C-alpha cells in the first residue's frame, strides 16, 4: 500500500495590528494610484493590547491542534517593511486558511464601546475571489467574540479602503475587539482575564470557520 502523507491541520494567520511604525505610503490595492500610510499609529495603547490578544489566541489554537502563523510576536512586524501589503503577503505566502486581523478601536466619543468585525467590500480583481468566505468568516468570528466577552455587538461592516483586505488572497476579517477610548472597555482590554476571554472568542470563531 502506498504511503499517504497526513493532511496538515488548518493554518490560521493572526495579524495583531500596528506596532511596525512603517513609514511611507503604499497602494490601497494592486495597481491602484490611491495610496495610504503603511501603518497608522492606532489608538493609544492599542498595539500592545492586540499583541497580547494575538499571543493568547495563538496559545489556544495551538493547544487545539491548529497551526498558527503571526505577523508579529513582538513590537515589530516579522518580515519586510511592516506595511499592510507585507502583512497580507505574509499570510498569502503561507496559504492560510484564514487571516484574522486583531485591532482595538478609538473614537472621539468616549462613550462608544463594543466589538465589531470588518470584511472586504467587493472589488473585481482584488477581493471578488475571497469575499464570500471572508464574509462568512467575519460572521462566525464576530459571533464567537461577542458570546465569549459579552461585549456590545456593533455588527459587521464592509470596507473597501483597507489595504490589508485588498491585497489578501486568503479569507480575511478584522476584529475591532473594543474601544481603547472608552475608559471601562480600555481597562478590560488591558486586563489579562478579559484578554483570555477575547482570545477564546477569536480562537473559537477561527476554529469553527476553518473546520466547518
């Protein structure tokens, strides 16, 4: 009987936002003349919080037998200049079954709180090949995060202007895990106990999507 290699477990690519301090701009999509900053600073304290969320999510997924790649495991992006094109390509090269971008939100209205999940808008040649699965992933991951945390449900949002979506060739969603500008939610997001709840939600959603 010929030897049959075992199918490797699904691969989840985790992308904790910001942290790379990448300078300059980059095209918002392949061939576009519209350019955006490679990496905005994000909300105050966001980069550190989302990194801890990513590391905790990785620990849960690995324990469950899934493979995980992370665009950064420290303050800086793992490879390249650190812009959102590099982050998307990092996951593309690994043929990830899902890319989960992890962020925390900010608002001038400090009363705003809750979690939302973004997915790519339709753009022929950029996102049409990944849109159906990305939208499905966004819904699954979002519901799992809201269930695990009890955060206010701000729903799903389509975005056409996110470089990390428009350069992705794998299913992708971006979770805004809460508002750093809301004092109560910031305190939660900075606590290890709540971070584990968010991470459990992210892991539950990612696992449910890749194993569906």
